[in-house]
């Protein structure tokens, strides 16, 4: 049972890290999208 909980904690940790990476990627894409929109205005 202890191994089960250990593997659960590892899974949760990996999921949290993955979610944080997705959030960071989302912010980056939003910044890139804004940049592209501004660039179109100048173009």
C-alpha cells in the first residue's frame, strides 16, 4: 500500500509540473499572438 501512495504522489507531482508548463506555454502563446496582431497593424 505504501508503494501505491508513493506512485500516486509521483503522478500528482508530474501532473502539476505538466499543468504549470501548459500555463507557461499558454502565456507565451498569448504574448506571441498579441505581437502578431500588433505586427499586422504595422504591416
